[in-house]
C-alpha cells in the first residue's frame, strides 16, 4: 500500500514538473502577435486599453507595455493586472517614438501591432488581422478599418484608393495618404516582423509631430498593404487633439518626415502619378506648419515660407487663405485655429 502511494505521488510530481514551464522555454516562445502599447500619463485610459487586448478572440499574443517615464498611476494599474502575457518595460521619458522602438526591440511575435494607450480594439481585431494575412499572403501590412470618436460623434473614414465593399489590397498607398485619416495608424495596423526588420530606421526619435506618418509612409513603400472594411478599432480623436494643443504655439514641422517625402518624390521607383500624391501629402503638411508660425508670432518667417511655397492645385486656395491670415491679429488666429484643428 505504501508502495502504491509512493508511485502515485511520483506520478503527480512528474505531472507538475511537466506542466511547469521552464524559463528557457518561455524565452524561446514566439507568440503569433506582439502588441506594443507606449504609456505616458494615461492612467484614466490604460485599464480599458489593456482590457480590450486581453479580451481578444485570438489569445496567442504578448502585450508589451512601454512605460515612458510616467508620473501618474498608469504603470501601477498595469502591474496589478495578473496575466502572464503582459510584459511591462520601463525607460526614462524620451517620447512616444523611442517607446515604440523599445517595444519593437522587445517583440518576439510573428506579427507586430501598435496600440495607443487611449485607443481601443474590438474583440476581433487580431482575428481579422490574421484572416487578412491568410487571405493576402503577399501583404506585409494589414489594416482592419477603424472608427474615429470625437466627443459624441463617431466617423468611419472612407478612402478613394480602397474598395470599401470587400477585403482587398490597397491600390495606391500614396493616394490614400492624401486623406485626413490614413488607412493605417498606430492603433489599427498589423505588420510582419520581418518587414519591420528590413526598415533602415523605425519611428524617428526626437520628433514631436508626424512621427507616426513618417514611419507608416516608409513602411507602405516597402510592402503590399491589405485592408478590411470591418471596423475593429476606435481612434480617440479628442485626446489626440488635446495632445496637439500642447504644441499649438510651437512650430509644427518634422524635419524627418519632410526628408522622407523628398526622398520618395526623388525616387526613380515611383510613377509620375505617385509623385503627384507625394507632392500633395507634403503640401497638406505645409498648412499647419505656416499656421503654427503665425500663432508663434513669426509672421515674417510665415510670409517667406508662403512666398517660396509652390503648392499643387488642390492647395492653392489654402495658400491664399494663409496669406489672408497673415493680416489677422493673434486673438482672431486662435479662433481660426480651433476650427482648423478639426480638419488638419
């Protein structure tokens, strides 16, 4: 009888040992998805954002939270959530680009997704992304649709270069990028890790505006992109706009992004039509740049920029409007700015 008990105990011990994952197996484990969330002072949103990831139908993922030197309770809230798929790494405050790049270096998944700490996914986001990769194997990036929440208003963006009636490849990524909202952003795209690894650089560190545009347009030039018309994410326009207001009296200009656009425009691999779209993308960014100069009181520089700017036909009327703004006093400019923020 004693022998039987010992044998049972030995079998139970073996089962426990077998079920216990050794550390080396955990290190070698490669999940299907790596979800990267940069976190900086978003304590009022982060619980909901983390919950929407943990609720995904596909459970084979790692969730990497990069604490960018938060001074609120956000990191503590994350540490209190018990789930072995969550991994939080910390860094001194260096900006969202550095945080995302940190997450990319930590990522082990076959596919990499980004999610801002105040945006959310529907439960089928990762599943839809996986289905797109399966349906369009040549795609290096896939983009489920998203809705834009601004206060009580919700908008579903539509793109000319995308078939909104069915899942498909994006016909012209650059034409899509002339729109107010892009088909991809840092909360609604999944990318093959091998494609990201082919990039010469990732998010431009040190930039405070357009850092995501810079990344996505370079990525879109490297691979095919597939899209689903199924809405799987919610982008919080109001919190993004509030963040932009902190820069409203600073020059809204990204040296890195403009260099990227110039490089694409001068590339021999682009067609004349594609270069036309690149020119329009660049002209679109000139509007907030000049307006930020006016708000900062640099009217002389704004006038010089306008004098040198040769916009495409689409933006000639905007140049005329900006020239008129040069004659408006600062109080009037702030009123115009509140309207402009809803458009650009």
